[in-house]
C-alpha cells in the first residue's frame, strides 16, 4: 500500500468518491467563509466613534444579516440529497435571496432526522422588518417616520428596540456566530471527506465543476 493510500485510509475517506459532493463542498465552504467574514467585519468596527451614528450601526447589522444568510445557504447545500445536483441546490438557495425565514424553513426541512438545528430565533422577525435595504439612511428614516408616535416616545418602535439597543445587536451577533459554526459542522459531516482530491478524483471534480458552472451561467 502506497503512502498516499495509507493517508487516505487513516482519514477514513469514503470508499466511493462522490464528485458532486466535492462541488457542493466548494459552495458550502464559500458561503460559510463569507458568513464568518461578515462577522469579522462587524467586530472590527465595534467601539469606534462611527458606531454612535444610527445609520452606520444599521450597516453593521446588515453585515450580520448577510452572515446569517450565507450560513443558512451553506447549510441548505450541505444538507442536499445526492439526487439534487450542485446547480439545482445553488439555484434553490439563490431563489430565496435575502429571505432568512424561507432559508431557515428550507434548512429545517432538509435537516429533519439528520442534523440538529435550533429553533428559529425571534430576531428573524426584526431582521425581516429591517431588511437589507436598511443599509440606506433613507430607509431608516422612512421606518422611523412611519412608526407609531406613542411607540417612538416609549422607545418601543422597531428602530429603538433594534438598532438603538446594544443588547439586541449582541443577540444578532450570537445567532450569526452559532449558525456559522453549524454550517462548518454540517460541511464537515457531509461534504469534507469528498473534498480531499487527488489524481482521478480531482479530474472527476473538475468535470463536475465545469458542468455546474455551465448550468448556472445559462440561467
């Protein structure tokens, strides 16, 4: 037995290599990495003077929203069945765009009896109301202007209890971190061992990767 074969045996790689999983693994890791980088981007600006500006804070929350979106998309693809091609899995998550609730429901459906997923967090409703458009100052102003005067007075309106609440932002970050860690765990369980490539396996992966790129480019 060659050294390479012994290494593969020690890694307990699957006897039957599935190149489609290798392609899906590439997608999972890409989304998961993006999710992690959005969290890092959020962390880098904590404590700076600009965080006193509500519109700036809104942009940092959108980063966390994007992190959660990326982690959920990674989970969706990692939990896809083998009869779902990489292109179909990718198009599925792309169709949901920034809709966290739909993405979460899709993850929950795919994870049933396979992978433990926590219950959907209440912050998803707040993030849905804010949306990615809240990165624009005009949208924040519009939300505020359309808020109930009484709620604004008692700091119970959407902006007061989200963007103006440090504890709420901390909760959003915690949820982003939790889901990002889950995406990594799910990738490791279902995809990682199919992403260790050499020789014939790499050629098969490259063939399926080109097929994926062709299918998603046509759409």
